[in-house]
C-alpha cells in the first residue's frame, strides 16, 4: 500500500511478527482497518485537545481586561433600593429532602429589598420533601418574604417544565436559578445584576461553581479540579472573547425578555440550560460570566451518582448539538464562533473516541510490528496523543493557580484520579452519546445530594462495573502486544486506559457490594432508599 521509501522501521520493533505468518496474513484487512480507525480516533481526540489549548490561550489573553471590568463593576454603585428591579428566584427541586431547607435559607439571606424579591420553590417531589419544603417556605413567609411553593404532580418537561411553569406565576424582569445543592452568598444578586443593568443586550450572567464538599474523598477532589477547569478557564475564555457560551443550569441570573425571545424553556433535551442559552445567542442576545461570582455547591460523593450526572450531561449535550448545530451553521456567526460552538456542544464525543482508540490499539500494533506504518502516520499518532493528554492538564494547572494561587498545587494531586475517572466513564458516556444519536428519550434523573449530614436519603442506581473490567483486560492485551513486539512507546496511553477502567470497575463493585450489605440489614429508619420515580420515559416537547 505504501512505497518502500515511505516505510520507517520503528525503533525497538521486532523483526518477526508476534502472530504466525498465516494468521497475520488472514487478519491483515482487519489490522489495516483498525490502524486507520485508531489514527482517526487519536487525531479527533487531538482536535478537542487543540480546542482546549485555544480556549486556554484566549483566557490568558483576556483575563486582565476581565479583571479590570470586574473591578469597575465593583466600584459602580447600584441604584437606590427603591429603584432596583424585581427579581424572581427559582429553585427547581425533586425529592431534595436533604438540601431543600438549606437552599431556601440561603436565598432568604440574599441582600435585596424584600418587596422586590420573589422566591419560588418549584417542587416536583413525590416524597416527604414536599412537606419539608412547604414548612420552610412558610417560615420565610413569616419573616416577611414573598415565597411560594409550587408543587406539580405531573413532571412534564422535568426541570425545564418546572421553570416554565414558574414563569407563569411571576413577571419579574430578572430570574435567578439555583439548584437545590447550591448555597448562594448574600451578595450574589448585587454582583450579578450590574452587567445586566449596564448592558441591555445581555441575556445572562453566569456565576462560578465552588465546592463545599471538595475534601470529602478522592472522587470529589478530582471532580472539583475538573469543574474548576471548565469554570475558571473555558467559560471565561468564551465569555470574554465574544464566543457563544452555555448556561450551567444553576447560579445564573437571566433577563426574562431574553428567555421569551429565545422561545422559552424547551424540554426535548436533557440539557435545557445549554439549549436555552444557545438559542438566546442565536437570536442576538449575549451571555457573560463572572469568575468572581462564586457559589458553593455539592459534587457527587460516590461513583454511581457521578455516573448518573455525567450520563445526563453527555446525552443532553449531544441532543442539543443535533438540535441546534444546523441553526448554528446557517447563522451569521463567524467561522471562529461556529467551529468553537461545534466543538463545545460535541465535546462528549471524546468518550466514544476513547473506546474506539482502545479497541483498535492492539490490532494497530500488529501493523507496527510488521513495519507497515509510514513515518508520518507514526508521528501523527504520537503528536495526537501528546496534545490530547497535555491539553487538559495545562487547563487544570492554570485554573488551580488562578483560583487558589500556590495552594492550587495541593489540589493538583488529584490529577491522576481525574485522568482515571475521565477515562473510566467512557462506556457510560459513550452509551449516552449513542442514545442521543438514536433519538432515544429518557427521564431527567437528578443527581442525589448528601446535604450537610453527609449521607443522602437517595442513591443513584448501582452498576456492576463488568464492562469497565473487560475494557481494562483489553488494555492489558494491548500492553502485552506492545511489550512482546518491543513497542513500549504506546504503554503510557494504554496505562491510562487500564488505570481508568480498572478504577471505575473496582469502585462500582465496591459500592454495589456496600449497597447489597446495607439492604441485607434489618430495616431501620436510616436505611437509604433508591431514587424513586425516575425511570419513566421522557415526554418529548
């Protein structure tokens, strides 16, 4: 297929093939296909890595101007309290008995005139948290706050449906949204409202997620580093350079008219937040982000809860991409915005690509063993791996140093675990992507929260960890092929895959075993229940 001068022997490569020649010849077409797919997979992963590096460059270019703008806003006084706009606080909840009181207390402390602050508890719950929420709302009312609990027995549209329903009951021009596990600081509204008052073309001010349970365990530490990378670098880069950005579903202040102009809340995807924010920007509104507007919240403290959250994000992002990318490419946006939007909405394709590269790697190594790989292909593969692996690390390092200074180095000790879980989640997220591509609808499964007690009343569905174990074994096969053929240069990539899938499998098995042991104990008031009423098929919009 390639002329002899194009072939470069690989350093350390074995002169004889690993398999008998007759078998090597028989599977030659398969190995060539696998080799081609492997190159395509790692090249695509490198493309997403280059996108991350580009966002990092944009962040570094604009961060000083963004800091100066934030300082100017801080020095600019707000109008007198009597002239401030009415603000609606929406708190969408579903069976959040462990955190509903905490979030209501937090929003009750917001520094805003009581006669201009309206609080809605948008409650779709099916358990005793309905009564808990109503009691907490009554307490706020007794303190002179305009608070109401809106309970739905029909969960049509899930979170988006609840937000849409709440807007019908209040016409406040600005709407702040907080998920139940977040704890906004009292000055949130006074900081977030300033850009909206100064710029009538602004639709949204997005705050930054902080992590009140960062130190709970190694999983929460790793997640915190990953989320910091998104909020400290990626969101800032997009907002400050004029690129389209997404609403993160919570900790944001919306202009009501922008929501209406965008077509309102729609619930045909699992990421109604990304969907709405992109639709608003497509009709001419702009969104922005304030890195100093931090809001503490919880990250999932166990693997199964995290998998459930990631599944929803992955599926919803691809659903939104399928829905909106045709409109993006037909829009008047420049090529830069169109490309970055495409890579943004399709980012979860990295997980099918990870699986594809894993499955093809051992077979592709057979081509290397035969000396059938051209030099440029080998160089492309090595460069793609280096870019794909180094780009996220660079983003995480910069984000930790930006947010925490020298103390950020301590947080970076969780990087190996973050790399492992980012790989180990590939099967679950690839399944989510496949369901989105097929158009399969599913319920909006909210992420279980623990609250201040540290032990939540609900848990996500447990997983066996068997698929991840099989992927770990296949990575071992690939490493073995590499070592036998003296191709140790591929070991780092397969070692990442091995550690990621083995880590995920181990923790799935451990959590499943702990769940079974707790269920085997005699019934007691503290027994943790499964998340109820979340297996109903989603209703298309």
